[in-house]
C-alpha cells in the first residue's frame, strides 16, 4: 500500500460492521487517492483476497493518549470508499473491446469495467482466446497482462501502457513450392550445413521436392525424443485409441477424413531426424500418407482386448524419422462383422488440445464441410517464438525459485524417471458435484482459479508422501499463452513441463494458495523454458531428477465428439496415454465438474487419486472456514486408509492382568506349583516355593531398611541365583530395581548411583569394594551380618496392598545423547503386558527360557519375568559360557531350553555354532538391531518359530514382533512386524500427521508398555514422550513405514538416513548389496565427514581378502554411483557396545588402502581416445581420463543425445542412451563400443563369406575342402 503513488501512510483493518460480513478496509493519509486506482495498483502485487474492498482517506490517523493508533476511532467506510462490482459501462474503445470479448467467451449478457475475469468463470484456456482476439485487433497482449490485471479497467490500462504490435515476428519460409534442392539460406530458423541438408533430403521419401520446411524442436519435444531414444522396446509417449466401426466403409470414411486433416496441418506431416546432426530437427513433408496395417483377430475372444494387446505401446514403437507420426492398425471382427482400429499417435506432434482439434476436424470432414474450415496455421510460428526466448530471463527466474532445493521430491521414494511406462497402472475418480461447487466457490472467494487449489492440494499430497516441507513437482503448461495470434488454433506439441515449488510449512493455507496462484501466473511467462535449464538452477545433483511426479490440470470437453461419432457408426472403445514419471496425475476441469486420473508405476493409482481428492476437499473447506490454518495440517489420507493405519493395524487389545503386580503374579505361580523348578544355575536348582521364600525374607529386610513404594534399589550382582532373588525381593518390598553392571566403568556407576539416589545398594562382597565411593546404604547378600539378618525374617509374602500396577518396577539406564546415561522408568503394568498372555511367544510350564542378557539390558525383562510369571523354568547362563559358543550350545541342549533371546550381533556370530541348540527351540527371538536376511535364512527351519523382536527400552523390551517364515531372494531386510498385544504403533511425519502406507515416517509407540518417562529428566521426557491426537506416544527416532499387510518395516535411525550428492540414502540398502559381494560376510556403512564439508560413504567389512576396486565394480552393477562407498575397511570383528550393539564411534578412519580412487589415467587405444575427444568437445573440458564419469563431468540428457550422434559418426556404431546410462565411465563405454564394432565387422565378414560360398557349386566346394585337407597334412 505504501508503495502506491500518493500514499504517505497506511493502516489496514479487518472490519465486521455487518455481523458475518468481514472485509478488509484500508485507511490512508495521502493526496488524491482514488479507490479504483489503488485497487489496480495493488492487484499487480497481491492476490485478490488480500486487496481491501474499501479505501478511506484521512487527514491524519486518530491517536490514543499514549500516542498509539486509536483503531476504535477509525470511521466506518462510506459509499465513496467502496469499490463496487456493480455494473459500470466500459469506457473508451479498448475497454469496450475487452468487455465484448469477455462477454462472448463467457456467455454473459454484459460485462462492466470493474468485473473480474476469473470471478466471472474465466480460466487459463480462455485466456489464450482473449489474447488471440486482442492481438487480432492489434494489441500486444500477453498472459501476464490478464493475470495481473483481471478486470476490464485494469487490463485496458495495462494494454494501453504496453501499446500495440507483434511481439514475436516469424521468419518466412523460404523454400519455394517447386523446390528440388534446398540450401542453408532457405532455412532461417535452423543452422544446417549443406551436407546435413542433403543427408536429410536423401533420408525422406520424395527427397528435397517433398520437404516443405525444416526447423528445430521445442523444449519438451527434445525431452520426449530423449525418452524415446532411451528405450529400445515400447515408448511412453505413444498414445493409443481403439475405435469400432459398423462396417469397413465407415472405417474408410474415417481414415479418409483423418488423411484430410493430416494434409491440412504441417505438424501432422512432420518427421524428426537426428542422425549425424549436432541438434535434432523436425522436417515437414509436403505429402505424408497415413500407414494402415491390417491385423487378424481370433474368433470367440474379446476383440477390443486383442486390439489392445496387438497394438501395445509398451512393446510397439513408431519410426520417428518417417512422417506422419501416426499409424492405424485395423482388423475385422470375425464374429460381428464390425471393424476395429487401433490409432497410434505420438506426443512429439500433438498435445491434448491438438487431439481435440483433430477430432473436431474429422467430424467436419465426415459431415462433408471440410471447405468451411479456416486455413491452418503452421507450427513454425510457435517454434519461432521459442527461438526468440531469452534463456537468461528463464535462468534468473528458476534460480531464484529453486536454488535452495538440493534433493529430489520423490513421492513414495519412487525415483525412476527413465521408465518406459510399461508397468504403469491407471485409476480415475470423479469428484462429487458438491465438492466441485465448493472448490469453485473457494477459488472465487480468494480470487484465484481452481487450478491453484488443486496445485496446493497436490503439494500437500507430496509433502505427506515424501516427508518434506518444500516440495517440487512438474506442472504441465498449455504452452499457448505467449504465442502469436491463432495460438489456440495451431496443431502441434505446445505443452511443456516445468517445476512448481510449494512451501508447506512457512505460511497459512490462504497465503500458500495466493503464492501458488502467483507462481503459476509467473510461470506462464516462462512456459517454453527448458526443464533441463530449470533443473540446473537447483542444487540437485545433475544425474538426479528434480522431481518424479507430474501434475496436469487441463480444461476438457466431456466426451468430445462421442455422440457425433455414433451418428457415423463409430465409437471410441478405449483410449490411453502414459508418462515416463512414476507418478502422474491429471485433473480434468469440465466446467462444472472435476475428474482425477492417476497413472502410477510402483504405487496404487487409486490411492494416489483418493489422496488428491481428500486433499483438495480439505483445501476448499479450510479456505472457506479458516484460511489461516497451516497447510501442513491438512490430511491427505482418505477415511479408509486413515482408519486402517490408526486402528486396523493397531487392533491389539488383549485381556491381561493389568491391575496386578509382577511379584504377586509370581506368588500365584509359587502357590499353584510350589515344587516346580523355577530357577537353574549350574548344578543349583531352586523351586518356585524356595525362590519365593528366599525373596520374601530379603523383601522384609529391605522394608526394614526403609524401602517403600517407588523407592529405587540399586542391584549390582553377577548372574546368579542371588541376582534373581534380589530382583524379586526388591519388587516385593515395593521398590524398583536399578541394575548396575559390574563391568561398567567406575565413573558411569558413580553417575548412576548419584542420579537414582537409591534407598539401598544390594550387592555381593566381591563387588562392594569395587564400587565407586558413595553414601548409599549397602546390603551384602553374602556378608555374614546381612545374611543373618535376612535369615531371621519371615518367609511369608509381604503385604502388597499399598502398591498398584502403576508403581515402578525398575529403572534401566541407556546411553544418552549428552554422553551421560538416562534412566528409563518402567511400571509393573508394562512388564505384565510383555510377559503375560504374550501371543508372540506364549510360554507354559513345559518351557525353559535361557537368561543370557545383562540385567542392565532390557531384554532381561522378558528373559526373567516371562518364564517366572508363566510357571516355566529360567536357566541362568554364566558369562564365561555365553562367551564360548560351543559351551553355550551344550548348555542350552543340556538345559532343554525351549526359548532363547539373542541380540542381532550375537546371533550373527553364533548362528552356525548354535545350530544344534536352535533345533530344539520352540522360540528363537532375535533383535536389538537390523537383521541380515542371509544370516536369518541360514537359521530358518531349525527353531519352530523364528521371531524378529523390535522395541526400545522406553516401551518395555518389545513393541513389534515378526515371525519369519521365509526370506525372499534378494531381500534387503526383515520386517519388524506388527504391534504386540496392547501396544499401538503410529508412523508420523514431522508434523505428527499419520503417513500413508508405504511412506517413510518416524515410528511412535504407545500403549501399556510405555515408560513413565526418564528419571530426573523432565525436559527430555517432554521431548520424547509426547501427547498426540492418537494418545501418549514415545518418539523412537527410528524411521519406518507400514507395509500393506500391517507389518512395519524399520528403515534405520532418522540420523542414519544420510544425504549424499543431493540423494537421501538408506545405508541398510548399501549394506545388503555389499553382503551379496563375493567374500563379504558382514557389512556396515557409515557416512563420515572427517574433513568438514566433505561427506563420504565408508564401508566396514568382515570379509576375506578383497580389493576396493573389485567391490566398487560389483556394487556398480546394482547401485547408482552415489550409493557406492568411497572407502572399504576390513575388520576382524565389529566393535560392540556393552549391550551387544555396533559401536559406531569405535570404527576406525579409513586409510589410503581402503579407497577406490579415480586419479587421472590417460585414455588407451583408439576408441578410448576418440571417445575422450568427443566428451571434451561436448562438455567443454581440457582433458578427460579413462575413469571419468560422463554425468559427473557435467553431462546431461541433451548432451547424451548429442553424444549418440557423435559416436555414430566417429565409431560407426549405434549406441543407445540406455547403454550410456548403464555404463557412464569412459573406459567401460569404450569397451562396449569396441565390442559393437567387432560384432559389426565380423557380422559383415560372415555375410560376405556366406554369399561367396553360396555362389559355389558342390564340386567347387569339394575341391576347396580337399585342398584344405592336403594343406593340413
């Protein structure tokens, strides 16, 4: 406002003088301020909903006694201040012309000078017609004029300022009609040498006499050509339509009408040539006959299905070097007498508008009214416009837009944009009429088109399927907005794909919609910019895609021509088109209703379409009710999927004694089975009754020493009977045990004692002296005084009535990010939820569980309490036995162990040694880290149930379990499974919104296993244990995604997902591929940044002798270059933490021997040297080494196309683009070229020899053989 002429000061208020009618009112201090002029000035910079509806001019602002603005004293606006949209007749010839054009296009009786084009129902396709008609009247209109000044008065002012004239003069076509020889001077739009022209003329049917014009390709045509060349089978840009005809005569009439349309339009008689040329060109022929091929159909089968199968763009290709780029395949129906036709047309020569125009013209010819059609407009006009574009302006725009984008926006992690479209599936969703009306109403209310709402909605879908706040996607632009007059009537490929960027977290919804609408308007001024140029303006690595989803908002005519076709005995049976992007979405705007189409490769298109429908519903609703709502708060999950991920996958409620206590459940077992063996350690065996009495006596003694509810009791005892007695006694006394591992450093033990402030330290004499200095009362279980005092206590169960299941059971310390451990507070209820009625591994009196884990590791919770609360036996394994796999195997067999828990690290080490013991197990549970599928496969079939157990300490040992029944070939991981009983898992994005199935988010865990929090760490507890709409949950920091069956796949830590060269990389995928390499037994990969700013991948291996170069070469066969480690370090074993997990901090720095380097090495041999020279010239480099990588050196898709031509000319072989992408290193590519040359040469030599031999008589052949035989002798 302050930037407007004459305004010295300004204040804007939202007033509601009439209840329910809130509006913006501007209060101004200034000179001669006309509301209309102010509105027009603001409309250039602000969205419609941000422009005040009234402007009140004051001499000065009223102030309070404190000198501040007195808002209450600002007057209500009067009629003079208000800009009314009431009718006011246009003034002057230009306003009158604009109003007349609008009225005719919009079908409105009259248009006033203040009427708003988009509020009246205008849209982008109509803008083209507005521009055309204004240019026909001599006005130099462009799209920005209409979008920035969408009122009659505003547009007239903008045009008057811009003046009249032709914005894009078109060079004339200088090839005469009777030309027999074309020279470079006749081709003003392309630079070709005479030799190039002669080669082109020689390659087309009819030679130079049949060439009408030659000119370059438009930007998107170049991209389409690139993808065509990339594939060797099928073509993602080949469109197909199946039609049926009542008779052959009707089919022939249609083909005749289509040929007439081809004859009318240059673009339909165009071929694309690139062989031997620096840049591909399109060649317009004077005559091009539609090829018609007859096929045969089987009787008794679906004929349309047969036509689809026989004319399948996933397998068929058109020769782009022969015009027209259309083909008809026809076949009689052997059963009905009908005729069917599959019409193939290539996207290189037509877009959506072109197809509609072709259909319309075919109908005109079928009616016999072809002479009524206006003369066609050549496509060269559009090409001339693209040649006149200043790329510097495009580059400035896209650099400002995309400079901070450094990674692809890839929904569902789908990154392949070089697909053929062969696996694409399609789905359609028609939006309800009520929703369509709300979308249009919300758009009108905010002064934008519905397209803006759909773009924002799609951005939100991308946000929730990528986990990113700034998303980029390709939008399809009409391409006709800046064209010369008749731009809407020209046939050809006009559309272009360019990036749209939407910030989801930085602005409220209303502002995001306005910003997106503004960006779409700005983008139209760059609608023919190169997508490659736009991508280069981002920080995304050159070989990575900027985006992998395509969004196409288009104005369509419902079933255009279908009813007219029926009148001629023909009907459309099927129509399809594909894209090379893994996710493509189209929105068809039919004027009153909307339809969504989704084409996807790698994800269900029905889900994608439903997400967009849900998102646009939310956008429209929020815009009407609360436009200040954050955009990221809008949900994209449809009701069914939301219900599935929140409730269906979490239907885990199972009855268990949630009000009981751990020790009272044990007491019940002791009462029911007093003589059953509870505990075995070495030769010592303890019954349930004996264990109960011993624990009772110690519990009474601890109560005498002051232990009560929720008091902490530290316990530092080696694995023994006394350890279990102590744990049970602490609970019976009402306290919570705090395990202290005697192997811990003194400093760590001192911190834990100081932090938990235990009422008592329970230990043994051999360990008491080794404890750090402390002031905690000590009970020494093997000390004479304490033994006597304990022995004097009652053996009865202590009174437990003062305790509930919400009292603390234990405090376990785990490592903390600050370097100091943190104590996790676990209640009795959480232990019972784990140990009683556990469906993942139900135990009974016949079972025996081995206790191998340290009590300071929460796996011991299940090991100790699951057997003792279910009447089973607990076998304690001595530490020295645990460290010897052979002794451990014998101990497990002798103890008849039926259930065993191992950490992933220990399992990997012991999998072969423990095979005999595994064979007797009912349950083998493994966890604590990601499992190696190959190692798991070696153990499968031995234990009856192999279970992957997942869960952080904060959720009481297990939150999810997965029974592994098989390991599919090539598996890179093992799912962690489903939530266990009375546990909830929600996978949320950074805004705590549920993510769709298959999308990565952070795993959050809730339910009865959830810890109370951290001891003495309220800030950390509040950070990690959070309240959400889905209940109180723990933020695990683990990344995961839902699988379709309700299992969870864990994808590592959120700090283990790294970004290298703009790509987000899961290190687990690289580790899995490494373990497929010869000689590699185990692998771990880290992203190290030993030199600031230089991040690299380093692989640590347990492997036989290996070379980094060999491993790198093996990995390159299955991984992209950016995922291949730069260093490979061999180790004898992996360093482990006290809990048996990988100690990443202890992994050594790689030395020079670990590095697979790419030092310069000169090209060797003729082919390498020739290829290096081509690369140097194409990429502008002084030298290229034999180990250099084409794309790392700056190569891109268009330079790759140029490289194909250079290789053909220099090496005389046809190299495919796919070969280059698969072998981008010079020496590898040169070897392939040399092999192709040899094959080509040998092939010619073999053919010559065959021809020569074929010309000999039998007697001549026998004579030659006889001569050879004599020579050999």
